[in-house]
């Protein structure tokens, strides 16, 4: 499969995403919460990355702090860093597949270990749902978004982030696009298709962020890497998209 060609065809096909086979050996315990190696070969320990993570999503935390505290759900909450950054007045909930991460995150909120489909959240339960770079890991995003809509209050806020697999970097670097090098990325959206996906599910998009220029990734070193497409693509504007939406109940 020419993934880049398939993603580019989403605009004409009317489909929302390119579906890839689930990685047989994908292990969220080993791949995400122990020491990991990123596409550049840099070794990382996620347990030491709270400040980095919160810096990267500062625009979302800043927005949440403008809202009256309510009931929030972080889907794919990981180690609970977002929940840890919110004031105690919030009623904090999280969902996480990894037992390791879910256990760690319990200190920041009430965490359900397992998929959203197995949870028992009631209709219209949450004021805010945050799902940051999770939907690309889901096999059936259409089913997931319907469940999200069900448990989110009317006019409740959805903040959803995902990569753009048709970004400028994706087109320039092809198979060397860094976000193709995660075997757990199995539902690949484009900028156009995720807009359609959200609107067709009756979410009103009122803000979109493409975080880069005010992040730690905006460096001369990364900009210079754009000139060598034989290596893994660098972080760049448009790689990540974050949508701020209202739930318009029908």
C-alpha cells in the first residue's frame, strides 16, 4: 500500500481515514511507559516528561483554565499529566489501556482501565472530553466518536488532537514521515478528513491549533532537517492538529 497516496485520496473518496492492520506485537506497556526510543533514535523515559508534556499542550491547558470547573474525562490519559495540571475544583476522570499508566494516574483522578467501549459512563456525563493523539490508535473511530458524543453533555467541549498524515512534511518525506514510524498508528486522518469527520458527527469546530512555532520543536536544527528527505522527517508546522469543538446534540 502506498500510504501517502491513500491518504491524499481521502479528499476525493469521501472516506475519513486510511485503516491499517493492527500491529500484532503492539504492546502499550513496553512501547509507551518504559524507556522508549523515538524515530530519531533518542532514548526517552516518559516518567520524566511531565513538564515537557504540559509545555507541549500548554495551549489546551490554558484554554481549560478559562472554563468553569466541571467534570472532565481524559481518554488515553497515560500517566495523568493533563489531569495533574487542572485545579482540584475539577472532577477528574481518565481512561487508559495500560495497567502501568492507569495505576500511576490514579493519584490524579478516577481512572478506568480498559477501552471506552467497556466503560459504564452515563449519557451526558462530562463537561469536557480530552482525547490527545489517541484516535489514530483506534480501530473503529466512527464507533468511538459516537460513544464520546453520547457521554458528553450538550454544548460540552471536545478537545481532540491527531496527526495530519497529509501534512506538508508527510508529502515531502513520504515513507520517511516520522508519524508513520509508530506501528500503533492504524487510523490515519488528513486535515480535510478530520474536519469532515467531526462535523458529520455534529461537532461544531470553533478553534483549530497546529502547535509548532511556540513549542520546543521550533529550532534552526529542525528547520535545516527539512532539506534532507533521506532521513526521518523533523517536527514541523501542520504535523499535529488539535480541534476544539462543541457537542451539538441533534
